[in-house]
C-alpha cells in the first residue's frame, strides 16, 4: 500500500491512488478509509482519455489481468484518466508548491 506509506511520510500531501481492478480497488478503499487525504479512483492511467476493459488471464496466471482499449458501449468498459487530467481535476497549482502524489 504505497498510498498509506506516502500518507504517513507526507501527511500534508493530497494522494491520488488509481486502481482499475475491482477487487484491488475494494482493498484500496478498505485500507485507506481513515486517510482523508488519500483519494482512491477506480480508473487506469493511460496516455489519453478513452475506455478500457479488464481481461482476466487465468490461463497464464490466476492473479493476473490485462487491460484492453474498447468503446464506451462495452458493458465492462470504464473510463481512463491521464496524469494531466488528474492534476487539473485536483486543482493542482504548481505556483503554490503543493505536494500531489499519484500512486
């Protein structure tokens, strides 16, 4: 849990933890519930805003999964985000010398 590590190391930082996989996201929510400055996001960092889906790879690794770009009408699709969009949506202003961490 790098988000919790950073929350304790940098207690004034706003931390954005991005997790696309459903069960990992549930664990992220559970593990960060008592940290007001950790912001869990069920998404994936991508080079552009688009839609992806998760494809489990049970035949290769029972714990593994891969992501694939898809369309918005795919029932398993969810929207990706970019580092720039996360910073913009968070209200980041580099002139204020704020600390924002993406985990």
